[in-house]
């Protein structure tokens, strides 16, 4: 998830480097085991960078693996939140100016046609803000049945520094395509695209994506580049990604890439050609992947792309692709953001959560994991104790200030993202209090037991989703510590915080 207390602006993108043949072969075999049980998205996207629009085609290959019949499929259409007149906006009053440096602009996704197994289907918009596409199947899809849903769509990109949009000539394409909503207890997740947090929730799937852009642009993506060809004066690049929770792209120019590799994965850092820190950031990113692979579970993909790009907040994670703002003001903040976003490859990417209601898990763990990294890797002027003590100081000051003004203080960590008053409240309860929760938990369990418990969660729930109950029970079982009261105290807002290391 993104770090909310960072600012962001413009950026661009990059072309995923081709990988050496021997890199990631064992990982691919491992991923294929999971891929067999997952649905597949086939997406073709053609960008018109003169007017910042795109035409898209998606073929979604679905198999019903549930025990009940399915009569409809519901897809999130996140770009509709950027349209004029949307009742739920993906930015707040606090972030609007940073999101739209050139003034508020609008974007959208238009659905032109839908077919189910080759037969035309009606286009139905549903959800709180008509931000979902409901596809009614011609007949009930029972367990083991397979269907193809084809969707033709157009994108209008807003001029902004958000996950979806462009700034100057650089493009971020996060959450840009129709994606199947998660269905739990017989109901689809209908969460709107709120401003707080990362309000999306998905299941792992396989992706085959082609992107056509002018030859002067570079393209970075989730997954691996498989083919590149010239088509009508433009360049069409194909990508493949097995068993990923989402798929994103960053597109633009003026990039230089530095790569650090081993026989299992490539870590590519893409910055601007004039940057002086390319080599150092690539090495830091590689060290982070190595560290988390050793402590939690081996990074399962062949590539990880870290791309400097415009973004309204500090950074943003997608499987195999991390966005880092080009406006981070200090080297320390840049280093923290790089490691934090890479930690999300495990906490969100590998082990999924519903970030609308359980954001404390992946955000708190990403912050805690960042502190663990800097506790073990020296040379960056950042320490575990410094990060925790800064969090204590910041949290204490926040509580004192809010308590002194005429409104009630909320210290709950288990609210849905839209239930927090604003970005500040969300940030303090999820990020800052999140690292303090895991620091206090480590005092109860010990470092070795806690990291082993987290590693076990990674292995037991790889490529699936967990929630608060699963997570807290797993920690309790693995550490053999009665942590029920501890978690309740933190999540319900009763924990007393204030000890400095």
C-alpha cells in the first residue's frame, strides 16, 4: 500500500528488461502449480498518447471452482471513480492539489460491448456509484464449468498523479481494467474506490497482456516481457504473469535502468537518465528482496520492477511492479519507501488481505518489515529503534493534539478505510500504530518466534487471502502465546503506547 504521509508528483516509466534465460526457471515451475487453479485475463491495450486515451479488449477465462452455481459475474471498474459526477472520489480534499497539479481533470472507462461465450450480453452498471459491471450469464455456471467473458472498453486518462492517469507525458496504469470482484459468503465485494488507503481486493489470477505505444516510450509492468514487435509504426509488447493478484503498468520516457540479479530473480530499478542514485537504489532494492526472501519466503516471481513515477503519495505496490515518487525530499525517505513498497510483495502480493477492512495487517507488516530490514542491513543511516521511536513520538503528538481540540479521538485500527475521518487519521491508525503493534507483539513473542510465525503464514497462505481472524489465530498458534487480549486492545483502540526504546 502507499505511504500516505509522503508527497508525490510527476514521473514516467519504463521498459521491463528482458530476463536471462536461466533466471527464475524453478520459480516458474512453482507458480504453474497455482496457476492451474486460477482464472486468466487476456488483455490487449492500444494507447493514443496524443490525446491520452486507450482502447482495450479483455477476454476473461473463468472456471467455477465453488460448490454453488454462478449466474452473474461482477467486475470492478475503478477508472469510473475519476469520471465527472462520481459520488465517490479516489482522492480527498487534502490530496486534491497534489493529485491534480494542473487543476482537476477527469477520466473514465467506457464499456462498449460484452459477450459471454461469444454471445452478446447486456451492459449493466451496478454498485453504490455505478462503478461495477454486472455480467449476466446465459445459463447457470456450475462447479467445473468454464466460460469466457469478452469486454471491449475505452479508457480516458485524467491528467493527474494518481494510480490511474498521466502527468506531462508519463502514464500510470494501475487498476485500469475490469477485474472480477471477490465473492465471499455468496456476495460480491462491492466496495467503492475510496480516497483512503488502497480500497481494492482481488484474487490471484494469470495474465497475458499486450500494450501498444509509440516507440519512444518505455513500458514497465507486472510479470515478464515475452515478445516485442513493430505494429503500424508503434511497438507492441507482450507480457505474461502467472499467479499475481493484480497487473499494472508504468509508461513513459527518459529512463535508465540498473539491474541486480541472482539465478532466481532480477530486480530492476528505473530512474531518470540524469539521476545519480540509480546504482545505489538498485542495490538497496535487491538487498530488500534478498532479506525478505530469507526471513519470510522466497520471492516467487522472475522480475521486480521499481519505477520512479508521478504519484500523489509516497509509493504504490503492485505484484512485480513498485511505483516510487520522484518528489521524495530526502534519501532517507526514498530508502524507506523503496523497502516498504517491496515488503508489500509479501504482505498484499503473496498473502492477500481485504485492504478495505484489514489494512492494518499489510500496512503494519510492511512498516514493521522495513524496520526489520534496516535493523539487519547497515549503511543507510536508518535503524529499527529510530523507526519505532519516531513512530511513538509521532503517534503521541497526534493523540495529544487531537485530544486537545473539540472532537472525539479515534484510536481504532479495525475500521473500514472509509470510516476514518481523513487521510491523517487513517495514516496514524494503520501505518504508525501498525508498526507499534508489531513492535509490542515482538516483545511478547520474541523476534525469532514472531518472524517464524510470519514465515509460516507466507507459506501456508501463499497466493490466497487472509483476514484478521486467520492472521491473529495463526500468530497465536505458531508462537504458542495467548495474544487474544493483546490484539483486541490494539485493534479496538485501548492499547497504551508511549515507551521509547
